[in-house]
C-alpha cells in the first residue's frame, strides 16, 4: 500500500526516527490489541508497554489525514493495521 508506505516515510522524517521506529510508532498508534500476535508477543517485545507521546501522536494523526486513503480516521486505522500487523489483519 503506497499510501501507508508514504505515511511511514513522512513520520520518520518529521520525527527524526528510523523507518522501523516510525513503523512501531504508527502500529502502536492504530493497534487495539485484538489480534493473536498482540496477545502472544506484545508483552515480551515491549510493544504492549510502548507509549506514543503526545507530539508523536500529533504528527501521526496529521500524516494519516494527509496520506492514507479512507473516508474516516477509523477507515485509515484499519487500512494501516491491515498493512502493518505482523500476523495479518485482526478483528478491528
């Protein structure tokens, strides 16, 4: 999904982080913890305890509105999560 890849690029650029860190921030921002990966691996990888700072959240939300397809933020969240989740889409 080119739009999600573009959002990763912009988040990394605006926050001054690596693409991988931008990916973790974006995934954490949209993740609701409903998939099997989250239930089995999130705690041990530190993902469950990760907090997206207010400044990071502002940047992420702004970028999502600019780049990711979707009629609403909920639609954008689902699109991003389908692309990023390690075990595929969850029941969002």
